[in-house]
């Protein structure tokens, strides 16, 4: 790329940086939602909330479904 190409590509650098940052964040979110320890911890939190009476049986079922969907990527 020549001097002219470099000059015209400068305005796009913040956009490219933002896209790269978004990709890094998405990768981290994917790793955390599919991490078996994180999934187990979230399921234990849901179970504890149900045992404490903070959520209903239906809410527990929906929360478990949501965690499992995120964990499997479906």
C-alpha cells in the first residue's frame, strides 16, 4: 500500500479497532458461558434460589433451560 492508500485508510483504524475489540469480547463471553465450572455454578445458584423460595418451579425450569441453551450454543 502506498502513501496515498495509507492516508486514506487512517480514518478506518478506529472502526477496525472497535470490530477487533468486539470479536475479543465475544470470544471471552463464549468461553465463559461454555465453561463447565461456570455452568455448574450458575445451575447451583438457580437451585439455591429455588430452595430459598426466591423463584418458582417454573422460573427455575426456564432459568435452567436458558443456561443449558447458552452452554450448548443453541
